[in-house]
């Protein structure tokens, strides 16, 4: 889907998100941000979006997207439904 940050980042905004089984009430990933859903669509296979992203650094891609990359990803999400 397409999600948008709706808050500044924080620590343990939702402690039950990815809850740590060993430490109840604590998240394994405490750095979080609230989001709002812009559009729900089917998950994209990596092979479909990998060619769109020009910011690969080895096996990982960087989180910053250009305007063109963003528009192309939005188009892929629209096509996926």
C-alpha cells in the first residue's frame, strides 16, 4: 500500500507493534512514526519495483526517492490494484 507519515518520529509510539516476546509491552523496533493510509493495494514483487529504484546500495535501496521514482512507484501500485 501507500502510506504517509502523520507524525514526527518517536520512541515506542505503539509498544505493541512488533512486540518483543521476551519483554512484554516493549517493541523490538522502538523507533517509530505514526502513519496514515493513502491507498491500500496488493504488495508488489521486488522484481517489479527494483528497476524503478535507482538508489541501490548493494542489496539494499536507500529510502530517499526522487520525484520520478515516486511517480513510477505510485503508477505500479495503481496497476497492482
